[in-house]
C-alpha cells in the first residue's frame, strides 16, 4: 500500500544531510524504506539482526564505509540498537557536508533515537515522524484534504458531492474500530485483528519499554499503562495516576514519559497564548490509535457496544485527533496541535496553530448538532476575536451553519476521503 509520507521522506533526503524516521513499533517504517529501495538505488541495514549488530559494533565507521555509496540511499533500521553507530554517522555526514548523504536512521519510538541524536547528530538530521495508515491512504483517495484548505485560508463556498455515503460510513467505522496499523487493517478476518490488538501492548510495547527504561516494578508499570489508556481523551492528572497505582508522583510521570517515548500515547498541551480566562494546566491524553483502546475499554470490538457504554464519542475524538496528526505530517504542514479548557469547563478539543493563524475544532459524534454543541467554540472565539471561524467536525453529509462564526464540517471532506 502506498504511503503519502514517502514523498515527504524523499524530499527531506534530498534537502537535508540525514533524516531520522520515528514511529511506533509495527507502524510500517521498514516496509516504507524497502518500498523506496525498489524504485531508488541504495542499501538497507537492520539492527534487528544480531549478526549485523555484532559486525557494526566492532568498527562502526568501517562498517558504514563498506556499505555507503555516495549518490545512493543508506537506510539503517532500529539504529538505536547499536549506539556506537551514531558517531560513525556523524563522521560520514560531516565528510560530505553540506551535501545530503541520503542516510536515514529509523527507530521504533522516539526516545532512544532522539537521545542519540542530541548526543551526536544535533544540527545534522531532519526529524520525521511516521504514523499508522490514514483514512485517506486506506481508501486510496486523492482529493486535497479540507483541513489543508482551512489552514491555507482557502475555504470553498460549497463542498463537493461526497459520492457514496455508505462507503464513507463503512470506512469511517472501520477506522474507529480497527485504526490504521498495517497488520490488523490488512488482516482478512476479525479474529486475527483481535489477537493482534491483544498482543501488541503485551508482546511489543511493554517488553520494549521495560527493557529500554530498565523498569524493575513491571507490575506497577503495566497497571499504570492500562489506567492511562482508559483515561483516553481526558485531561491528564499525574497525581491521580500515582494514587491509583500506589507509586510516587515522579514514578507515575516517568511511566507516562516512557509510553509517550514509544509513541503509543500522546499528551496535547493547553493553548496559553494571550489567555484572557483562567485555564487548566493539565494536557489532554490520547491513545495513538483506536484499536489500542477497545480491549481495555471492554467494548468487545463492537461500535454498538461502545455506543451503549457511552464511549463512542471518545473513540471518535481519538480517531479524528490521530487523523489530524497524520494529515499534518503526510502533507508536511507545520501547524501545531493544542487543546483548550477554562476552569469554568469551557472546552475546545483541538486548536491548530499555524503561521496563518488559529483553527479551533470541536469533535462531535452526532449528525444532529445545535448551538449548544458550539458553546466551547463560542467561548474560545470571545477570547480570540481575531479568529473568524470555529469548526465542528462531525460524521455527516453536508456543511451546516451552526452560528455566525461556527461551521459544522463533515469529516470525509476534512480528510479528503470522498469518492
């Protein structure tokens, strides 16, 4: 399956001396690099291979010199498993300065790679995150996402005909249920998807975090991880986590940092600029993909059960948040993501901040929207009168005017997924 981010990675490799590709385990980093090498000359090394690790450790610079050819790519997968390789890359990059080398370092999670970059490659590498497959990639849609048009100030008078709303609904519900990790979404049967989701945290993430961060109290860490996932879309209170698990506040904060470092959880900061109301300080917590939530939330991997439990709104918000992240990276947009909540509990789910201004977004799992659904947006717009419009993203068919300054936008147009 083609990845939109491939063109961004190729562009970075052509412009910068080296590139670091950061993504959670099983997100498709190795697949992407292998696909690029089918169409472009170069070599790929994986330090998942113990023999490669052993050979590279003996003489890292000689090891790279024997494998690097100027004018061709050199991709190093799971680079942080051989820490000595970073100084060798630095020497090689400096040797060809200021020309791009075509070297790409890839790693599962961002902590180990970022630490080595700060130690050896600061100023010599461009950082590029990679996320699970997007809605647009899964539907092979080629339309320009409305999100980009909104950021660019190019809002159309009318939206296009969406085509098959039944197909849009089905692909949306698939995304909210199974997310975008390549293995489960391409699996042919439901049982394989469920088994993958159950194993992912326990088999891939937990052992990796425990190993990389030298965690001794594995029981407390695993308990904290489960609690954190169940607090998805809530404002994060580290003291509460510490009390629930029975550990110190610094230990609980460390657990959160470690899961963020593996890119399976994210904390979205509160937007503070020119604050005219008293705001809460806690960031908002999101899982990196909806499939990671269903097992822990007890939905039985059923959206009907999630609706009955009152959890469908949170799952949809998680889906939209992650799709926004993917879209910004896939199209190399430099907008930053924030959230906003006052101490009076006025809230806006997502604030996008770019050089063109602010885009406040509320996410609603409902086709019947009222002015009450825009109350948080109205509060934000009062505080920031320079912002013309607030948006509600919802699973509907058409654009709706909620008030003079609030528009409801269907998600399929927002992400460029119509047929």
